[in-house]
């Protein structure tokens, strides 16, 4: 059973990473690279170099070349466990970029509104990379630098660290391309990248933290609804009203955003007068959420 679970975990990990590579490579090849919008990281550096070289060297090949020294750095600081997923994501996504350039790009309609490649390209790039990061991989390059810095600056989100590096690359791109309008659209793509990346990377770990203050008899109805209808657990805390002095029961539970409307129905049906406090929980560790011993994203 343990071997079967390991195989399923491995299959899930690389299936999600494969999907991430496809989304990421489509964003780069068909929208960013094709419109000379320098994406962040090594991808952006590769686009700049490819532009300087007059397109004689493919962006995908440049990504692989630039990754070699950074890959060595990753082994030193991140350990050997990152090698396989990063190597897979780097080679596969780079190969896909070259494939899309040959297979799809010649048949793409001409885009005159640069807002389209900037927004679509940035969103696809961020979403794809977010999926790869969630599975413990990177596409190499400055992603490795981001992971190393994330270990030191644990209070900073991955997307923010990535954006700080990318701002420098975008600035260089603006100087190289000598086009203010191009730089403006590149900044838009970068903003969309960060939003999309952080949403995919952290979105599944956010939830609502709910405190329900009710009476002892109605608390049982609410708890039963939470356990049966939402299939989640809760914690019961004994309380006392400061003004009335009456005994109260406080139910605390973390609920994923899409389940919250159902929780409201449960509370309303059991005790329409329940005093309910709802806050956002940015990160949750434990069953159904992130593991305590898992990698920090």
C-alpha cells in the first residue's frame, strides 16, 4: 500500500508539473517572446539575448545554456532532492517553447493590441510557474535564486522576491529595446505574472477562519452540520458572555473559501442569532492543508 501511495504521489506531482510546463511555455512562446516582451528571470534574459543576436539563437536553447551555472548553485544550496523535478521542468518547458515556435507560432494571427500578449502572456507564465513551484520544482534560472532567497527571507512571498529580480531585468530590457511603450507593456505582464503566480502558489492554502458564538444546545446542531455537510472538523471552546455572564459555546473552524457559503447556511439553520466572526487565514498547516514538514513555498 505504501508503494502504491508513493507511485500515485509521484504520478500526481509530475502530471501537475507537466501541465504547468505546457501553460508556462505557451505563455512565453506565443505571447511574450513573439512580441519581444521580456519576461522575468532567465526567460527574460534569454529573450533579450535572442533579440540582440537577431533571433539566430532560439530562446529555449538559451534558457538551457544560462541554467547550467545556476543549476550547480541550486544543488549546493537546495540539495539533491530538487535536481530531478527542476531538470525535468527546465528541459521539458524549454523544449516545448521551441516546439510551439515551430508548430503554432507561424499560424498565429497578427496581434496589433499589445495589451493582449502582455496580459495573457503574463497570466499564463505566472500560472504555469506557480503549478511547477507547488510541486517542488522550478524552471531553473532565477527561480533557483528565488528559492535560495526564500529560505533566508521566510517572511517574504515567493512572488514578491521574484518581482524584485524581474524589475531589474525589465529595466535592462527597456534600455536594450529602447521602446518606452514596450517597457510599459512588459511591466503589465510582470504585474499579471506576480498576481497569477501567487494565486496559483498560495491560493489552495488560504481559507476563512470562523468563530461561531452560540448556546450549548445549538452548538451541537452546528457541529453536526459542519461534520456532515462540509466534511471538515471544528474545535469547541467554552466561553462566557462578559456583559450577561451567560455560558456560551465558541466553535472555531477553518473552512476553504468555496465551502464558506454552505457554512453560513448551516449556522443560519441552527442558530440565526449566532454571533459569527470571519477572518482570512493566509496559511494553514495540518490535515487537508499544508504539511508542517513540507517545503516553504
